[in-house]
C-alpha cells in the first residue's frame, strides 16, 4: 500500500525481492510455503519433508490469501504475467485443495507434503482459528484474479469457467470462458462485443508450458507467439461469437523442489498429482525425467496409472483427495538429496 500511495520505487523493489526469495527458496510444488508457519533457511527446505515432527508445510487458507494479495498487486504494478503462476498453483493445490471445514469451524489448517506420506485432516484441537476466517476471504478473491484490463486489451490470467463485461476501446464487450481446465486441455474464449470492434486479448502462458500453447481463432490455427511466463496476444477486429481456442500440453512431468534435483513431485499442468492407493514411490534415475513413459492416462478424467517395478499405482490431483485418504507428494530421485550449486 505504501507503493500504491507514494509510488516510491524502493517499496516495489521490496515486494519483488520478497516474491523472488519465496519462489527461489521457500515454495513447494503446490505453491505452499512456511512449514509450521516459519521461513526456512534456503538449504533446509528439503529436510522439512523428512521431519516426522513437522505438523504441516503450509498454513493453507491464510498463506493462500497472502500470496494472492502479493501476486495480484505485483501483476497490477508491473504488468508482468509470471506472477500469475503462483496464483494458479494455489487455486488448485492450496486453498482450492482444502477439505470442507465442519460445523464447529474446524478447518484443515495446514497442508502436509511429507516424503513418508500423509493425509488431509481437520486440526480438531483448533476451532474458529485464523484460517477459518481467511478461507472465505481467499475464495471471494477469486473473481479479482481472473481478468485484468487496460485501454486496449483484456488480460486472461486464470483459465476457469467465467464471464466478464469490459468496456473496450470502441464498445462494451462480454467475454466468456468455457473450459474444464486443468482436467481437459482446451479453453474456449468466446467474444460478444456489442458491435464489431478491434481490441486485444492477452492470455498468460504458464511458466510450466515449455512447449507453448496452440492457438486457434474461429477454429483456424494462428501463429501466435506463446512464450512461457509471458502474455500472448491475439489482436484483431472481433465480431459477435468469434472464438479463441487454447490447447495446453498437460502431459505428466516431474518438478524438483526449488533449488534441488531431488526430491521431486509429479504435476499435470498446474495440478500436483499424488498416488493414492500405493504411495511407495516412483521410478528413480533417468525414468523420472519422462513420467509419460511410466504413467498412462486412465478412462477417468485427470487420472493416471503406473504398473512399473511390480506394483500398481493410481495418480490423482491432490485437490481431489478427500479427508483421510493416504497420499504421497514428494519422492526421492536418488538415495540422497542433491543440491544445485547456485
């Protein structure tokens, strides 16, 4: 708020530095941070995953709300797209992955990422905690995180079923998103300007989308540049019922803990995937680089199975797990954690 009021650059620099520090040294694949509500020495994050006395790795509702605010304001102040990646991670793996609180106000206070496995549960010794109040604040912030705009462009940050009215450069425009992302790979964006008019649609290309995004306008492939962690632009004269169709590569991949080569988590797009029926492990060595070789798509939406090394596993999104279902999120790639030299 100091930067918003004064415009003094050092306030913005402090926000940017805080964001970078959290992303580089504190964040898990879910976007969560702050084990047992503490910042961790940069080289010590992996140790928290093996600590059996660690109650939780992310104070989920309060932490999501705080991250939404920081990333939202950084997007507004800088116009940069990459801050939206943290928002997206937490929508699906943070506050969006909570189990329901009970009638007494008891909430799933913290998310657990232990390498020995864990379960989602309510922290029953705490009723009407801070997170009980922050949960509705975080959820009611969702609509502020989807779209942004300037005089010439509408920006799409999140790919969710939604509708927005925007007063574009020439007339009022209604834009509708139709999608089941991240459980399906396509997003349909439908334009409804009051009259044919020219404006730009800018959509965030997620940082994880290394292969870019396929873009069609009215079902015709277009050569739109889609660099990861930046805005991609489709600028033209739009008529009612014109459409943009985006197609993402949601193939499974492994992502190491920030600053390490091991342990790793499995993700599809922004969604963290966890084995739920047999959380013993994943293949080690070179096979962990290409989970598509050992994970096969099931008939169920957003579900994968593995039959390698003599056991069957089913991977589902972390956000789909119910209370008390066992899961394991992080896996050792080698016998020891190997730290990347910075």
